[in-house]
C-alpha cells in the first residue's frame, strides 16, 4: 500500500541559465548569405561555458565547415523561419557534431544551400553516451530542416544522424 501517488516524468538534465552569447557579437553577419559565418559561430561556441546559450538573431548564417559541440550549451534562434543556418558547399560531414550532452536546439531553421555537388552531409550528428539515465540529453524542438538542391544533385541523406542515443527528444 502506497500513501502517496508516485509520478515519473523525464526532465531536462540541465537548465541553460548561463550567459547568452550573440553570434553577431563575434562577427556573424545575418544580413548576407554570401558571408561565411563559420568562424564567428565557432568563436561564440569556444567562448561559451556549460549552461550558456548561443543566440542567432533573425537572419541567415552560412556554415561552410563542420563544427564540434564539446560543451553542454543551447542553440537558440528567434523562430525557425527567421533564424536560418545554411549548410554551404564547404560542409563535408555535419554542421554540428555533438560530442557532449545535454544540448538544446530551439527556434532555428536549417537549410541546405549547396550550389554544386551532391548533398552529402547532415545538420547534426549526435553521438550518445549509450546510457539511459531517465533524462533527455538532447532536445531539438521548434526547428525546421530543409535539404534544398536541384533534382540533379539530391541524394538520400537524413538531416540528423544518431549513434547510440537513448535520450533524444526531437
């Protein structure tokens, strides 16, 4: 006999209540899709601490190199149709390679914008810890993923690649 009702729910493993780092403060130019914003985004991520938020104001951000997420951070935009990260020709494997969790990605749009070659990369590669802790370790919500290319260059690539992940909520 139990005197109290027991409720089980999955909760976030961390709250992202640290500093908010605006990528435009690190040199990203949200006004032009011709500007490669990879270095600015990497600089913001490098400056972040666990629990911080990397903020992408309304605009377009061209990502031409793979970026590794080695910290527990949040990527935040204004809305999926307003803050858009574009995967460019230089992107080889994945825009964001997640190696440390938890992370949260919210209110961002991801769009493939290759002008040549096949779409052969993903927006996120998430390597889980193969540990089911009862908490979600990756949140991706209120986002859009568009792989846009001419019919000639379309290949079958999923926007998110998951490996040994048990705590994913998309």
